[in-house]
C-alpha cells in the first residue's frame, strides 16, 4: 500500500491534527513507493506517520524532501 492524499487527509481528520503543506509534501514523497521487496500495510503507514507527526510537532523532524536513496533507507527501517 502506498500513501495517497486521500488516505493522508482521512488520517489527519480522524486524529484531529492540522496538516500543513510542507508536512504533507514530505509524507507523500517519503511513502510514495513500496519498500521493495516488501509492501506497507495500512497499520504500517498509520504507525510510521504517527511517529513522524510527533517528531514534527516537537520540532525534531527535518521535512526537507529526501533523495530517492534516502527515501529507500527510510522505508527499510
């Protein structure tokens, strides 16, 4: 499962969290592709994004769009 804007908006509405454009762009770029040879489950996406939102709210998340290689490393975590 890959992250879509529809799925992301539904998550943010459910959690009652405001999503600004830079965070949205970062999350979509980070989770736009499956971590080959594995794939994300809905639960994986929820948990990973929840952790990133927590870091973002604390000011500990660099939301610069990572390169393709960096995104692959993130997905392998």
